[in-house]
C-alpha cells in the first residue's frame, strides 16, 4: 500500500500517515527539502540524511533536463546513483520553472516551447516527454505536466489554463501507464490541481484530478504571491474533494505558519525553498520567532541560534558568530543557516505529527503560530 | 617543551616532530588550513576536526581586526570561543594583507597606516598593537609584524625593508615579553625572516631572527610570484641558519610539490589557501595528478574524485557529479572540492611523516612529485 493513514485529529483535518516507496518510507505530514539541480544548496547528502533527518528530497526536472542533461543522468543510472542519495526522491514536472525561469515561452495545445535560461537553447516540454524525462531521472514520486498560472490571473485565463492542464494530464497519464520505470523501482505519478484563486475552478479541477487512479494528488499554483488567506481558502475547497485515502501534496509552501494551517486542513506533503533560500540571506526560523541575523542587535549575542533546541546545528553556533559569517559573506554562514532552517522545518513537522497522534494538534498549532511568525 | 624532534631523514633535511600547545599537539611536518575570517571557507569545525583531521588552523589578524572586530572577539572570550574551534590555532601578523588587500597604505618607522578594503575606514598597525591584537584573538601561535615585499623587488627596497622588519621585531618582541595571554593559555610568538629573493639579505635576516628566544621561526615573503627554484634557493639559505631545534614555518606555501621539496629542506609547517581557493574554482589535487573538473572530459566519468583513496569525501562523489555541481555554480560543489583538497593535503603530510619515519622520504618524494604535479 502506497499510503496508510495512521491518525486523525478530531478537531481539524490534520492526519498522520506513512508513504511507502521502494526506497523507504516517509512519515506524513512531511517537509521535503528542495534539491534544485541535484543538490540541496550547500548541504551534503550525509548531512541531509543523518543530521537533518530528511526522509525525501525534491529535484527539479527543468534544471536537471538542462544540466547535466538526460544523457549524463541516464549513463549514471538515474539521479539517485548520480547524486548518491538513496532515500526517496520526488521530481516536479518542470511546469513551474518553464513559467517562471525560461525565456521566450510559447504555449500550445501540444506543450511548451521555451529557451533555456542558461544558454538560450530551444526546448519543448510536452505532457508525454515530461513523463519520459522523469522516468530517466528515476524519482520515486513524479508529477504530471501542468501550467502554473501566475497571480494575479484573470478568470478567463485561469479557466482556459486549468482545462489545458486537464487535457495534458490525460495525455501524461496515458504515457505513464503505457511505460515502465527504467531502473526497476516503481514510480508514482501525482496529478496537479490548478485553478488559480477561483473556488469553482479549483473544485472542478480537484474533481477531475480525483477521477484518476493516482497514488496521490498535488495542489499547484498557490503561494505564488496571493494572500495566505486566499491560499487557505483554495486548499479548503480542494481538500474537501481530494480523496482522504491518498496523500495531498501542496507544492511550494511555505512559512511555518502556512504549513501548520494547511496540515490542519489535511495536507500531507510540503516542499519549499524558504528554509534554504532565506537561510542563505540570513533569515532564521526559530522556536522564538524569525530572526534577521544581519540585524545589529545580534552582534554580541553569544547564545545559540535557537535556544529552544530545535536543531543540533543551531545549538552549536552562536548568533554572534553566525551573524559575523553572514555579514562577511562567508559560505559557511549560508551553510549553517540552511542546515539550521531545514532542521527546524523537519523538527516542526515531527512535532506536528506527535501532536496529531496525541490528539492535541489543534490547540498546539494555535498556540505556536503567533510565536513562530513573530519577527524578533 | 614546545617542539620535540622525533625523526630525521638521512638523505635530506626532512624531519618529523611534535609541537605541544595548551590546546593539543601538532605532528610536523604539518599543513595548516586557512580560516581567513574565522571560518575555513564553507567547512564546519566538525568536518575540519573529524573528517579532514586538521590539528591546527590559521586565522588572519587583518580580517578579524576589521570584522567582527576586537570588541566582539574580546566579549566572546577569544576566537576559539567565538568560533567553537578548540584545537590549536595560529594567527598571522596582518603584514601580508596590509600589503596585498588594504588601500592607501602608508608605511613609516612607526608602522602601517591603511584604509580598510571593506569600508575605507582608517587604521594603523604597529609592531606593538599587532601583538596586543593577537593577545585578544588568543591564537596559540602568533606572528611578529613584518613588511611582506612584493615580487619582483629591487635590492635596495628589499634591504631597507628587511631592516625595518627587524626593528619592528625588536619592538614587537618587547611588547610580547612584557604582556601576557588574555585567556590563560600560553601564546608563542614567531619572528619572520624576510629579504625577498636575495640570498645575502635572507642570510642576514635568518641570523637576526635566530637571535631571539622564540619558540619557532617563520619564513615570509616567498610564494609571491617568484619561480619555485628561487623559493627553494631562499629556503635552503635560511634553513641552514634557523636552529634545528625549533619549528620552521614557511608561510603561504604551496603546491603539493612545493611542500614536499621544502619538507626535504627542513621546513615543518605550511599554510596555503590553494586547496580551498583552487577547490572552489574546480581544481582538484589527487594521487593521479591535478584535475580541472570543469573540463568536458569528466562529464561522464563516474569514478570517484580520487580513486587513490586520499580522501573520504573524494571516495563518496563521482567526478561527473562534482563537475555538474561546479559547472552549475552549486555551493555544494565548492564545499566538496574544498574538503577533498584539504583531506588530500592532510593525507600528503601524514604520508610524508610516515616516509620520514621509515627512512624512505627522499626516494618517495622524488617518485611522487612528477605524478602529483601532472595535469590530467
């Protein structure tokens, strides 16, 4: 069984579960560190597995397709062999990057024509070749090709787009069931709900997506600039429809508060660049609130990064030392901040699972969100 | 006893020894990783101590004086407490940085006036305040303030400069013996031989330097652009004079071949940014020779970075994967390459110590230098 529910919170939609793949299990709700181009920025796989405790990482199809390219990944025997990461992995469909990074993008019924942001070379993504590409990369969980609409987005555009995403899903699903994993490990394709911030489109999309015999379902096109309340509203609409028995993956979300709110609405999986990207810029998530370590007030604060004990790394370095490293542009500052933030996110999700199991999630969430969101 | 000789090679000047400080021992010949501004770039202290096996690291007085500044380091209780590194540490005098990095440098009998390369602020280094500064930083081995002459350098300039460095040494030494360690751990001041590429100046300088009751002696002003043969010639001149019973530290050197040649002339300590700086740019030192990992030929070479087993990190990652990371500008590429290169240097010096102990150093050195210097 791909997904097994293990506990439900009686005061909210929160639940715990276990996802089983050929490369190991994933306890949900789970946070998935982002390893864009085959590496979580600055962090070794040993650190990820043993110190941070990640059970799954994400890689970006768009980036890997462009560099190192499918030829190299294929010769290596897949991305797991290429990078040495042996635990579960998820790849996105490239849809988000095509619409946010690529140049000269041209959309058609067939797919997306675009130019590489690296060297300007021309490429085409289609629902079919994106399945093929993810077969070659070899992640355990793979995504259907979708159009990720921007925010704000006109209703008419969003409606046409979600319909295109649905037609693409039918084509991608067909390719998925007609092909097999290249490296002998079963892969699971998740379709993606779109529909921008329009409840009726989201509802229609969730209904359509639910009709596929997929192992899990994803929610895309959120956390692209809309207010958090809009995002929560859309997740609420969608999660009423997406089947209880399958994991729900909210793509690209978000802050600690976003994650806890969405867990309470029944989301099981999250990924976000925030802990690593914001960490590199000196923003630290702690049990006491959010720190901008560049702030002068930390210059002689010799207490640990997070006295709340949310991370091993955060206990080993003082705020003053980390501030010095970040202000001086020292690479180690980015590394320490990224590791701490990932440890914090992994700690937060573990804590959420524990609170759900104890039947105390709802109260705990409401008590910690104000503190976690506080800028100190 | 600060330094104890443990073996001498009968066919060369190579020797092994042990330096003892309050924070631990250092087996010589030793390579000292450079931790410029309180961090070896991109590498945690855990990695340095446990995986790389560094017994001592270097920090730069100039950089630390400017940022985070003496106030913060003093409040932290010294650089060891600030960074968490508990093993021996060495600080340079700032002389090299004042003459290579600082702006609007003005030299006088009193010392050096300069502007910070970071914010243009005005500062003054004198032989006395450089001792005081290194007392506050608290490294176990500290350096006298010197003028590091550039290459090429006119004879007259080099002669005047070496005499100034000697007068500065007398003043610095006076301050050193009149003051005490701030944090209760004994500090050892090394004077620095200068004299550019002029044998008679180097000889005079080595004789002058040797007249001080210092725990060890340093050789500066080499590896600044002169041919290796010139450097070896100067080290040969100097090492005939610097006492056998004290460690000899050749500052800022060098390639694996440079290090082995200078060990054979009786040098005991080395530091260099090469393994980390070149690593960040994709140059890897291996038992088979020097690799430019950006070269297209490595794109599908899935063998380990160094099949010769010189490093743990080098055994864990393939050349193709490291190439991908470096070419993609991924921070992890710089981290892996830096760690591998430092492991390689530490391995090389350990191997040198073993060969000296076995009485086989001279033959071994001559057999490995061509291979280690080979660009593959």
